C-alpha cells in the first residue's frame, strides 16, 4: 500500500473487504453455500476483525447521530480482535460459544459478531444511498440506512435520539473531505465495499443459520 493511502480510510476499508470477499469466493460460490461448504470455506477471524476495525473511523466521521453505533461497534470489534489472538476462524469462535452455552449472553463473541455485522450492513446501505443520489445532504441516505438495519432492533428512545442527531450529520462534501477522497474516487471505493461487504455479510448470515442460531436477536 502506498504511503499516502494511510490517510485514505475509505480505500483501506474497500481493500480489506475485497480481500475478505475474495477469500470466500476462492473455493466456493457464496450464493450456493451449504453447511458443508461453509466448513470447507472458512473465514479467518484475524483478517476479518482487522477489516472491521478499519470501519470505526467512518462512524466517527458521521458525528453524533451515530455516536451510539460507534461506541457499540468499536467495543465489539475490540472483543473480536482480542479473540482472534487465540481463535483461528469465525466458525471455531461460534462453536466455542455454542459448547459453552453462552451464545446469546451479553459479551459473547458470537453476539458481538452479530452486532458488528449489522454495523457493516449499515455502512453498505449508507454507501448505496449516497451513490444513488446527487444531493449533498446525508440525512436521507443515513436515515434509510438506520431504518433498514438498526431501527428494528432499537427501542423508541434510541430511535428518537438518532432521528434528532440526523440534523447534525456532515454534508457529503464534508464527509469526503474527512476521508480525503473526491467524488469520483469515493464512488469507486464505496462500490468496491458494497459488493465485497455484501458477500461477507451473506456468508456470516448463512453461518448463523447453519448453526440454527438465527440473526434476529
């Protein structure tokens, strides 16, 4: 990676998730993933948690509206990073929680993975909405992303606070300035993330379903 890429968080995010997506698709067609192919197409926890950690600055760039997401996301990614020091794959991590009967307990690695996955999905939808509009305001893209991914899992008080915070979002121009990207380069990197993260998110969802855990909790 070139030295100046260190100041381009969006590019680093796109590259990391493209690498994860490639690792999934190398030996398998994700759309036809079964429990057997999930076992043969493992995702290593260390590169996954590292890629997720690169997304954290993006939440900070969105300001107070997503402060709740930043704090929750960062804490849970930190847990996965720590877990990766002794656990090799997402499957092994989830199997360990299943054996310990702690999957749905607060603080479990598997529960944290589910929350992190939602953060990745929120960013994916946000990028889709940003690309789909020529407006400089991020209120509509961010509101759509929140409503689609987070709102169904939040109580009224949190939804109300997020709605109020939407008025303090940066503009698209301000966000791109913070990310050190122009409109053309940002669109390219966002499109890479959208495609790559969709494959990663689908893989994780299928992994949860393959272990009869579901994803709506």
